[in-house]
C-alpha cells in the first residue's frame, strides 16, 4: 500500500522493535542484577536472543504488513485513502511524517517517566489491597466449616 511507503512504516516498526529490545535488555539486567557470572551472562544473552527472534517473527514489518493492509482496506474507502495520500505528500504531511518518530519516542519517554514515579504508589495500593483481601478471606468461614441443617 502506497501510504505505508510514504509513512516509512517499515522503519517505524524497526524503531519500535529496537526500543522494545532495549527495554527487554534493560529489564533483564535490572531483574538479574549487574553482577552476573560469565556463565550467567551467556545464558541471559542467549535468552535475550530467543526473545528478540520471537518478537521479530511476530512484530516485524514483514509479519505485520499484510494485516495492516487489510486493516486500512477495511477502515478507509478508496476516496479516503486518496485524500490521506494527498495529505502525506503535502508539505504539512511530509513534516508530520518526518517528526512523528521523534514525537513518538519523546511521548513514550514521558509516559515511562510518569509510570516510574507512579510505581511506588501502585505497589503500595496493591499491597494494601492484598492485605485487605487476605483479612477478608480469613474472616470468612471455609466452606467445609459451615454447619449443615
């Protein structure tokens, strides 16, 4: 589909995959700590490679393009796609296409930063909820303890 070429969807999906891979690497390092033995590092590296390969087979542009084509064909009429293409070819459309990857990256960073500051509160809320649920569960009689009439 021509609009995908204008949007550089293949590059965008590649950038998104790169970002996902960096997050997997970063999260893996955080989970396992930075003081891994060479053997543990090799195992972690192998695991990350398996994750990357799986993600690539499922989320690469090559894997997604047919579904995106169907999605756009089901969503837009020919006239709408023509107008969308005309916009993407206009100076404003070209500017939007050029700036969207940076905008997306910065907005994701903003969201991640917000979630990072929010995590302690969410963790506390979850702990409080679990504590209350445990109290409630222990206060109710077990089904086997209910006397039969």
